[in-house]
C-alpha cells in the first residue's frame, strides 16, 4: 500500500477540483514577428503558455491596437522562456493581445473564450438499502479492511463551477458483497471543501449477488434537489451482466497495487439550480428566517441574492415577499 499512500499524500496537488481536472493547456510560439497559432479557442480555467521560439525578445501583452489593457503582461527575453496565464472563470468573448516590441509589424493574437458547460452526471437507481441519517464521516473503513479504496471526488454544476460544501452520502457493500442493514457499516456522509472536492476512504466493494462492484451515492448542492447515482469500476467482468451498470459512471483508476488497493477519482456534475429562490435557509419553505437572512445581507453581499443577479437588493426583497409563505417543490 506504500505506493498508493504516496500518491494519496500528493492528492491535493494532483486533484484540486473542477478547474484543473477539466482545464486544458494551450501552447503558443513567439516566432520572429508572429504568434503561432495567433487565434485559439479557450475555456475558462484553461492555461495558455507562450514560448519564445525565434526572433528578437518578445512580450505578451493583453490589449487591442497595440494598447495594453492591464489584463496580463509577460516578458520573453531569452530563447525558450515561457509566460503562462490562466483564463479567469468569469471570462467571456474575445481577448486580444500583442507583442509590444513587434506590434507595429503585426505581431498580435486573439483568445476566444467559448462558453463552457458540463454534461450532467447520469443518474442511477437508489436501490433497496439506503438509510437516512448516516453518520458524518469520509473514512468508512474498519481495522484490517482490504482491498482499500481512496476515491477523490469533486462536485461541479452545469457551468463547470465547483459546488462548495456539497453534501455527499455514501453506502455500499463490504469487501465480501454484504450490506450492513442494521448499522452504519460502510455508510456515511461528508461535505466537499470550498473547491467542491473531497476524499472518500473505504474499501473496494465486493460482488453483491446479481450485481457488479458498485458504490451508491447521493449528492446535494445548494438546490433542494438530491441527485442519486451509482459508481462502478472498469474492467470488472460482471459489468457486462449488470442491468444498471453504465460506463459513464465508471471511476477513473489512477493507481492500483498488486493487492488490489486502489486510488481513483470521479467528478459529479449536478444541476444546482435553485428551484425555490426565496428559500435561503433551504428548509423547504419561504418564511421569516429567509427574510431575516436577506435583510442581513442587504447591500452587503450576495447571500440574499434571490434573483441570481449577483447582489442583494430591493429586487430580491420584492421576490422573496412575493414567495413568502410558499412551500418549495
């Protein structure tokens, strides 16, 4: 297990949420008096690396018509030097840039930020053995368990943005394929960190009769809806005969040792749209507590934002009052 443990120790660097797991890196060469390529499509969270490849020293300066706009500026004084810039998550449209020493020679480029969206994770049946009220814990193991599973999880919404503090409820069979139907064995819930990420420490589930190896999961973000699915493992022979199995729900195995101890990851994409915008405390109804929360946030922050415009203002007050007393669907 030493090799797996070493990988897990560096997990915070290798797996830190949606933006790095989904993002791409693009390389642009600074050649004489031209950027190659000079026009690329990027998504929020992507990284662009400019590299001095030929010609005289270059710069990479954001702006149009050879006028800097202050978004980014990097120098490439020597052959092989690089300058990196990450596209902000809220960026959109076209981002022009130029080489300051050679802009008069037409050395310009453009980044086109395309709309990013994530495909919702496929749901799956709940099954017969879910029990509400599981203990809060992300380590479900018992002493002597094997084979061990370290499962890195992340939760993002349909816009690929992390769902901070998402509730993740887990239950599955033990290594022999048996469910604990009376207690909390291999059952527990935990919450994602501010980046929407968490680490589940458990065992690789055994084969429950008639099923392949699988893990049951419920996930809830800021909306009232709870998403239910199952996770599966690649290259398990019983996958082909399991009616509920789907390859889209397979975890990605990052490492596995000779004893079957496994490090894997999975990203949930959930619809985190708040179907009840006035229910600020998520208790299922719009009432006095929601009004108090809104007034506390009024013109201070977005915690009372009912209409989704990014701030708490009179429009939110009017919307909440219009919904006051209603029960959320």
